[in-house]
C-alpha cells in the first residue's frame, strides 16, 4: 500500500514537471544541400491543408515579435516559426533567396514595424494578410531577413484601421504637421497626440526621457512602437531596427494610456504611432 502510494506521487510529480516546461521552438530540418534550414513539411512541397499557416496561424506570432525574440528563430540553428502580418511593398535584402517584400506588423506601430521576407514563389498582392513559415537568415550585407518556406493567405479579417494614416515600414522618422488637438507632453491626455523633445536618448529599449523640449525638465519616459526587451536579453536587432531620435528636435506621436505613477515621479507613456518631426 505504501509502495503504491509512493509510486503515484512520483508519477504525479513528473507530470507536473512536464507541464511546467516551456514550449519548444518549432524545429526545422536541415537542407539536403547542407545549406539553410527549412521546415520539415516545407521541404516536401507546398503547404498542405493542415499547414498551421492555413488556419489563422495557430501558434503564429506577430511579425515584429520575431524581431524582438530573433535569437529564438535562427535558420542556422534549425529553429523557425510562423509569423503573421500584412504584405507591403519592396524591401532591400541583397543576396536573399526570393522576391523581397515587407511583412508589416498589424498589432502595433501603425505600419512602421516591418520584417523583410524573401518570397520564393508567386508573390501575393500588396495588402494581403499572410502567415509565413520560415526563420531568420543574413543577406550579403549581413542584415537580417526572414527566409520563407511556406506562405498562406489569411481569410480572417484584420484589426480595425488606425486613427492616423499608416507610416511606411523601416523605422523611418518622417516630418509632418501636428494633428489638431495636440498637447505638450506635460499636459498630455490618454489617446491624444503629444509634442515632445528628447532629454536623453535610450541606449537600450528602456525608454526615452522626454520633456516639452530637450532643454527643460524631463516629465515622462516614452516607449516607442516595438521597443521592449528581447527574450533572455539576447537582442540581435540592427541599428535600422531601432528608432533614432535627436536632441534639440521636436517630435509628435499619438499615445496610449498615460500612467502617472512611477518611482521617479515621471509619467510612463507608450506611443502607438511612429515618431514624426514637427513640421
């Protein structure tokens, strides 16, 4: 009786240990030519009806999340994933295999966060919502692109259109007039447009210290679209995948909720659009 009870406790403990283990990254097979890694089923031809990319991409991740956690999805390690986004215009990735397009993240950034993907076959029309299976590889200029192995168009509707006109992908800081109803950051409100200057740059993704201009007191910490820590702290983003803001320049963004309680007394703000220079 005692031995049977002990055996049951051991089995239960093993089961709990398995459930607590994190999910593994989708494995990819090694190419027969010894080159890039490809997904197991992609090596056998076009995606079948049970390809995860065809069913709303279960287990798929937003396109920009694959950039943040790039260390988990490297082709040279045999890793991979399904990323989801909207197809945009031409991108540049010299030496990449296939036609290069942007896959734009629909969950944040209002069009400004995009992934360079290499499409090996027929190219869907711009604006198509896609689930793309593949992994990260480097082009001839040592820049990252998503080496695609299978693509499926999604039939589910996308998120609602944002309030502001979309921005082009590629972390471009444009210039334009400030929308009506804007406020200086010190008087900003939830969901509104703020104008600010950078007091101190963000060397990592911990946020920008901002004020009404670059030379006054810092009143808030601003996080721009796509800025967050990478999985395990292994950040493989290049400079052109980070926002580049300068002092003595006024910018504007639309923001989400403004949180006014922080240990340093500054407000915490998250931008929902790309930064624009005040014109």
